[in-house]
C-alpha cells in the first residue's frame, strides 16, 4: 500500500502531474466528441446534397435527348 501511495505522490510532484493528466484526458475527450459531431454533420450534409442532385439515370436520359 505504501508503494501505491508513493506512486501517486510521484516524489512530491503528484499535485502537478495528476491534474495535468486529468486536463489532457478532458481535452482529448472534447476533441473526440467534437470530431464525431463534425463527422456526423458532414455525413448529413453529404446525404442532403446527394438527394438534391438528379439521379444518374435521369441525367443520362436528359443528356441523350438533348444530344438528339
């Protein structure tokens, strides 16, 4: 048990090290959440843009009638 407490104390620097680790974890989680939300938003935007464009079959038929 003494080894564990000395590990967490880190030679007297534990008060600086552990909050730094905690802050790093919080920032990394925030970046992960932000990235996931952004990716989902871009996927929704892509789906919307793909729904707005004419389908290939319809576009090809239109191009063929214009060429004739």
